C-alpha cells in the first residue's frame, strides 16, 4: 500500500457535502462508497482512504482526541471543511464517530444509515476488526516506523477507545453488540425522518436512488465482500510496513554481515 501526504490543513470546501453515510463498519460501507461514486458523489471518503494519507490520519487523531479525551480544540465547521472539503459524501469509520458534528455542519446533507442484523454484524466484527486489533506486534511496528505505522497505531487505538470505551483485550461481544444497537438509536433520534434513509445494501439501487433523487443505473448494484476487502486491505498495509522495516533495518545489517564475511574470506 502506498502512503500519501496530501495536506488538508488550510483547505476550503471545493464541492458540496451531500450524503453522510453513517452506518457502522461491517454493514456494507464499502459497497455504499462504490455505489455513491457511481451516482456521481465524488469523492466519497471512506476509512480505507483515510489510512492511506498520513496527513488525514493526523487530523482525525487530533479530532478524536479533542472530542473524546479533552486534548486540544474540538473541530468545528471550518475544520471539517478543511478535512472533508474535497468530498461530496462520507461513509464508514472514522466519520461515524462525529455523527452529531457532521449532521450539524452539513444540514443539507442526506443521511444514509446502513443496517445489518446485530448478530450477523457481531460475527463479522469478531472475525475482522476485533481479531485485527488483538493481533500482537503492532506496537513494535509503531516503534520502528513512527511516521507511518506509529501514526496508524495511535489513530487506530483512538478510534477504538472512542467507539467502545475499552481496550480490545477487554471488549466482549456482548458489549460490542450493545454499543452497535445503541448507536443506531442515537442516529434515529438525531436525524429527522425525511432526511434519513435506513438502508440495507442488499436492497439494491431503488431505495437509495429514490431517496437521493438519482436515476437508477443500468449496471448491477456493487456487491463487495467486506470481510475479504478489509482483510486484503489490512494485509497490504501490514505487508507495506514489513517491507519498509526490512529495507530500513534488516538490509543494512545483511550488507554489514556480508561485508564482514567477505573480508574474512579474503583475509
């Protein structure tokens, strides 16, 4: 995975924010992103795009720390326009951590709340996000590569604590499920009915296009295996970090060893 460093600070809004996809991760948020972009909402910011840009990672970590942990100044409309001014829509984490703020900052934007049966969501969550967060070794990678893995480590743990208020090792599936259900109730209370679509991606184009006032595309609705997409994305990220560590730390050691061996052989 290639990391970028696109600076968002000081930016202004370039396109209108029209859709807020505020469903939990593991509810078809990747399919929704693809669908929204096919309907013309470009860019649709998704968690997968956030983690590729270290400047965005820094800003999201800053926003999370301010809101949930009292560190720094909370983000207002100006900061959201800096961070999301290039986007016509958002979906997935970390955006849903700021549901109330984004709804207030973009009062004209429609809200799409992707749904999934809580038990089905819990199974998917356990096999992906929870499993990944409990995988050892990330702290070492963060220490070795502070400008990439280190920033991602801080961001990931900030997201997690903001969402579940506990460490991965201490989170039970019962608590995760309760937080999932409570979040949807919170959104329903925040958003007026005419501005809100409760939507399952399996329903296809018709309800989404009707809600957004868009013609139904001729092509099939995009269906992605979110579990596979997430695992592939994380594996690519881990691979990129491992390669960087190898080039930065192991290659010089190997070269030194080879030189020493060569010198001994030819002594």
